[in-house]
């Protein structure tokens, strides 16, 4: 599929015309007339659909042969490359580059152990990069780089990590945690969700809502999360955890830790208020209620911010999965979740 007609700037148009005319000198007579006609039409700067194949051939040849760099220096080479991106060949190359960069993100956060370069034949090479049990294999040819495979070695267990969702009550922390958990389980990952309400009921039952008790609650959750993370589990914590110092202690205790700030304006939270807690707190019936009668200290440098008044839970979950992939905790991604 080609793009509709688009306009070349005068400098780019002049370079393209020169390259089309140069190509005309190198082809048999029957093709020269069409190339000469194309060059005349391109002088206007208008690149219509029926000229795309001509421009693609001339520009690609100039770039691959080194003529563009020799004749026009770096700036001319850059302008011709920008023209190439608008052709089918250029768009295919860009897509392959983006796929390569996505695959290489699987190595992020891992120690590079080995790089192997092999040759199938002249001009057709493979590059394999191994880092802590993840192997990315690329194919490198004259026409570009392509991903062949991303795999995990059977002997290497997946890395565990704690994703710590912090934010005011009703912002959507638990909903996001459950959505992310479902997608991770579909990938075959071991997942545990530590939800604030369940934590209070089962192993923080004796704690109240003073600052000291809230800090102790965070410490207990972080301790359990750290144990699970060390065994390769992805732990999703949904906890208000209002104090920065307590969250910093949790990060230090767990190690592999990603802080996700689930943000939502107070006016929206009061409007949602499915349990009527904000209404009661605003009437003074609930002391130490975070965001109303007790402070919430916003994260200063979270790994991710999700504005739940502006996006759906599914969109937020996809961003969390992308964060996990970018940081090297996921190798295989569920299609559609991390577009």
C-alpha cells in the first residue's frame, strides 16, 4: 500500500530529480524515457502514487551504493533517507527496526553474557545475544536487520518483580492489579496479588491507621513480596501506602521493584465513591482517612503514572505490561496488550 501524493521540500526534490536522472543513465533505452518524464514531474516537488516505485529505486540505490554520502554529504544523505521512509520499502524497513528494538528490550536489566556472530552465506549473517537466560537472535543482511527469535533457556527461571500500585482509595489499584495478573497468567507466569483489603483482614488485622501502623503494614507486605519475588513470582501489590519513606523502604526491601502511581483527582473519587467512604470522611465520620483527614504523599519519581480518570483499566494494564517488558521482566508479550 502506498501513501497518497505528498509534497517534497525544494531541496529534497532537487536531490530526488538528480538521482532519478542518474538512474536513467544506467538503464536500457526503453526505460529512460519514463525516468526522464518522472524527473520532470518531480521538479514540482509533488510525489504522486505512480512515481513512488521510481523514487524508491533511485533513492535506495543512491543510499546503498554510498553515492548519496559521497555526492551530497551527510545532510543530503539524511534528506534522501527521509524520502525513502515514505516508500513501501522504507516503511517495511522502519517496521523491522521497531520490531528489532522491541526484541532487544527483553535484554534490558540483564547482564550480557555472550554475543555470537555467524554467517549463512556472504552478506547474510546472524547475531545472537544471550543475557541471563534470554537469547535474542537477529538476521543481518544488506537490506536490513530482522528478528528471528526471542527465547528463554529452560535452565533459567523467570525473574520475579514487585509492581507496587499506590494511590488514593478508589483510584483503581485493585482493578489494574487483577487485569495485569490475568494477562500474566495467560503468559504462564507465576503471579500473586496482595490487595490492601485482604492484607488488612489476614495478616495486618491488629494494625490501625496511625502513621506507625500504616508504615508497619507496608513493611509486612514488602517482606512477603520480597520472598515471592526471589522465587520468580510477579507480585502485584495494590496498597494506598501513603508515605514516601515507607514506599522507599519497601523498594529497598524487595529489590526488583516498580512503583506505579495510580492517580485520580479527588473530585472524581468523591463522585465515584462506591462504598460511600469519601462522603463519610468529608462529614468527619472517618478519622485518618487518606486524602481527606490524613495526607497522601505523591510519588516523586514513580516508574509509571496512570491517570485513571483519562484512560480505561485495559489501557492502564497494557502500559504496566509494557513497563515490565521494557525493564526486562517479560520476554513474550500477549498480542494486543502491549501494542
